[in-house]
C-alpha cells in the first residue's frame, strides 16, 4: 500500500509539472509564442532570425538545444536584439517542444 502511494505521488508530480511549457497551457494541446528578453539599448537591428528547439517525449528522453548563445553562434548572429520563446505541448507529457527564437545582426 505504501509503495502504491509513493508511485501515485511520483506519477502525479511528473504529469502535472509545468516545466518549459510557456506561460499558459492546456493539458490536451497548447501552442504558444511568448516574449523573452530584448536589448535594452535598442541599438541592434533584427535582420536575421534563428530558432533552436528541444523536444521531450513521455518524460523519458529529451533532445535538442534551445540555448540563445549557441543558436546565435551557429547562425552567425553576432549581436542579439531579441530572444523570444515558443512551446508546443500535446497531452502534457506525451510530447513537448520548447524553442528559443533569436533575432539580431
């Protein structure tokens, strides 16, 4: 009985944890795009845009790179103007996608 209670507790933590799914979400489906940070000096033009994503399936494995610095570096963006984010979630734990969108020069 004690093991069953521990298992149910852990399962509920995994199913209802809201990591990296955006500011709002639905348990069946959600697709959101939301603002991140921007250059406060406002002296960088957004002439290039690049996107990097990470994917999670069934909370079992996760792959990808959504780091703003590495996205900018890989795509030749030397000065960052804005960093935005997007997320996609299907049945909360079945599939998740979290992306970072970097724009700049």
